[in-house]
């Protein structure tokens, strides 16, 4: 291992790492081995996509994570390195939306379905496929204007219900939605809030989600390639206008998708320090 890399780790252990709630922090490590431990979550260190002798750890920070200093530990065959993660508050707006009343206060007969769909999604995102399916930079699912950013506090019909766990991209008429990178389709389903939804497993605990679709063009189990059309956009589920909701989940935690894509893509253009 290069001396400079270990010196970089020493600096991290002394000065710590900065992160923001709702976003992911990428760490480049001297070797692709071991596990990063943050609170009760274990995150495998995986090979860097262009320098496989280096390690990569994607550390997702939950949107609702407590702010302040948290301990992060790299446990690896050569020893243990401890560092601190300073979690800071991200800057997120507030949005007011008007939707069908039943999508804000669901009827009693819909509650079991909503709970079942939530548990199903959590089970999918909790599974970590050891294989990495992608080896190229990520792309956007469509080239369109952003109509709602990640992390916005959302008032539906005047009631605060949640935060926006993805990014919305304008799609006024049905247009093809593209897979943002190689992966395996693990869900195609019509869901109460999300409408017609596709989830793609990209391996190593990373998933992308595509919501409010009007048509599926893939099936569960399909291997898809970056740029492959997988669906048509639509206005199904809880919406007030046609659009695509695009999300990313890492190690079971939703993360700002465009910010994460930008960080991952720099791995293909920057030499690890």
C-alpha cells in the first residue's frame, strides 16, 4: 500500500470526515477489504471501479440522522482505523402540493396494502448483492428539467407528510425512461403512493427506483444495460402532474440521487490520492 494513502487515512482519523443528512460520502481506502462500521450499520469496502487495488466505501447518511459527530471505524486485515464523521444539516426547501385527498389520508381498506408495500421495499433494499453489475459512469434516466429536488419537506394539501426521497424530472407526455446503469430488475409493480414502479439492483447494496410510470418495458429478473429504455413516464400514484420520480438507495438508506451519481462519476475521472 502506498505511503501517501496511509497518510491520507491518518489525516482522516485526525480530522474526520464531513457529511450531510440525506447524502452519501465516498471514501477511497488503501485496500478493497474490510468493513466500515457506522453506528449499527456495517458497510463492506469494495474495489474502486477503475483502480481495483484501492478500496471504496459509500457511506449513506440518513435524512433524519442526528446532527453532530459520529464514530466511523474501518475494520480490515491490517488493523483498525477510527475516524469521526461530522454530520451537518443539508439545505432543503419546503414544497406545497395539492393531490387527491385519498393519497394524503388513505381509506382504511388501503392501509394494509400500504404497509405491505413498505415492508416489501425495505426487504429489497436491505439485501446486498455481492456482485457489482456496473463498470461505467452513471447517466440520468431522462434529459429533462428538475421540477422537485431531493430532500424537500412536503406539505400535501396543507399537511406535512414526509420529505422528498428522490428527484422529480419533468415528463409532460409519456417518454422513454432509461436505466441509469447496468443492473438487474427486482421489481415492476403498481403501488399505492408510487404508482407503476421499477427498482433496479446495481449490486453491492445500490438500487435505483423509477416511479409514476405509465408502462413497463422490462420484467423482474431482466438484466438491463446503461441507457436501455425500461419504461414510459406517466402520472400514476400520488402525483399532481406527469413526471418521473427518480431515487437511489444505498445500504438500505435513501440518498440524494443526483449528488451520488456526480460523486460516483468522479471516480472515473480522478486519480485516487
